[in-house]
C-alpha cells in the first residue's frame, strides 16, 4: 500500500464521509504547487475552492501568521486586540463599509447577514417584514438557515423542517422580482456570480433593477461575496464591476489566505443593528486569522495587483477559447467556468488529477479558481495539461 492509500485509509476510518473526496492525500505546498504523500507534484488551479488566495505558504503571509502565533493565539471577544482593530480598519478602508462582524466561515457570515437584515427591519417596522428573496441556483451555505436560503432544490432534503422566510426569484428575471418584492420582504440576497450554481454572472440590467426597486422601499441588498470577493474577480468586490455597493456584504474564503475567517460588512445604515447579546462567535476575529488577513490585504492593495488578476483572467479565457472541446467560458476574473461540448466535467477533473493538475467542477462545468498570485508560466503549464485532456 502506498503512502497516499495509507493516509486515506486512516482518514476514512474516523472522519465523517460527508465529502466526495478525490484520491489525493496532500502533504505540503509552496507557491501554486502542492505535493502528495507519494511525492507527486500538482499545479493547483483550485486554491482550496478559492481560499488559498496567495497560494500555499506565501512567505510574508506565513511570517505574519507565525509572529502572531507566538504573540497571542486567541482571546475572548469580551476583550480587545489591536490586530483585529487593524484588520477591521483596513478592510473598511478598502471596501467603504462602516462596521464588521467577524466569524469563521462564509456560512457564518451569511447567517449574520440574515440576522442583521431581519433585525434592521424589525427595529424599524416591527413584525411581519422578515422575508428574504434569494435567487434560483444560488448557494449560501450548509447551516440550516443558509441551506434554506439556498435556491437549489437538491439541497432541500433530509433536514426538515427548513427555516421559513425565504422566497426564490429566477436570476435575471426582473418581472419575477417585481411580483415577489412585496411588503413582507426585508432584503434581497444575491451572488453577482453564482459560483456553486455554475459560475454564472448576473446581468447588469437585473442588478440595476434590484437596487432600483429595493431602495425606495428600504429593502436591504445583501451581496454574498464569499467566493467573488477579496480580489477574485479583479476588483476587491465583484459589486464594483456592476457599479453597486450592497447594504451588507459577506466575505470569507480567500480573506485570510487559508485560515478560518468570515466577515459580514455593514454600511452606515446597518451599523448599529447588532447590539450586545444579539450575535456572537467564539473564534470570530481570532488574532491569528486577522494577522493572515492583514497579509492578504497588504498584497491585494499593492500597486497593479488587481490589474494583473484581470490580465491573467483574459489570458485564461483566450487560451480556453482556442480549445475545440470548449463550448463557452463564463465567470469574472479568476473565477472561471468552462462549458464543455461532449466531455463530463467530473471525468475531466479526475483525469487532470492523474496528470498532476487540480481543477474543480460546478454543476456540468469545469471550474478554475487559481491563486491570485499564479504566474503566467504556471498558468501555461496548467492550461496545457487541461487542454490536452479536453482535446483527447
């Protein structure tokens, strides 16, 4: 039995089988490449589903995290820390938001957003104005509330009863939105690009309609930027591509470079909604995660960094569109969905693994979420492997 198999056997003995895992036991990583227990090297175009935003073990990121580990690893949120204050200050400066609640994941950030929207409405208008519109094909998390918010029937099973108060509208269907945006609605929750739903971007017309219809009724807009945020699309927030800023924006995944971190960002209107006792998180704003987050923000804020994300995205699209098996390429920035003509995405991902390449899938598409720091040489190598598989 090889080293990979030994690790997988030990792993499966005690860890819940809640994931459809690929047969890879990852041992270490550096830059945009990782190595398995057998010593085989892989180019990673998935970055932990967009979480390793600076790649594996980035030197400046690792130095910042290790320094914090040796200073203060955790404190209760009954107390203050400078590193959390500094991270919040910088994140607000980069996004234009007023207030932040820190959690540990995207689902937690979305839970917070749901609570903020409902409490905002309750405080101002009383009971009965609690419904939140979400979009068909959306994905917002795996807690009971965020599963309920998710607009995909495949997730609405087993865990009954689901949380009430969520209404689904068809993406890019303005008439459907108008019909359901009644006086029971307190918020509309959107992903500018539906990641798990197939890497599909909303239309500018639909996004404009959401903001235009919500503002006069004081209905909040929540932007779930768990996957699209923190530079993934070539802007710090994907909403910038659409010229919009939501009342509440949620972030996670790449925000701390691979450490558990979620953030719910609130504008001035929503900044006083959470009061002592209305929400909490034991590990939220953990000093180590905040130190990692600061390293990520420093890199993304450096001159020309986000421009290069856009340039790399254009390079990926141009290379893929030369491939005869590619039907279309969707997404924004380094959030790429590849629609295939004949091959199955899951089979392509498995074949890529065999050849030393890590890619993802989203429904029937191959999905790429490479580290934002990936080089053109690494992209050429990775895309070369992928295209050779597609053209076999």
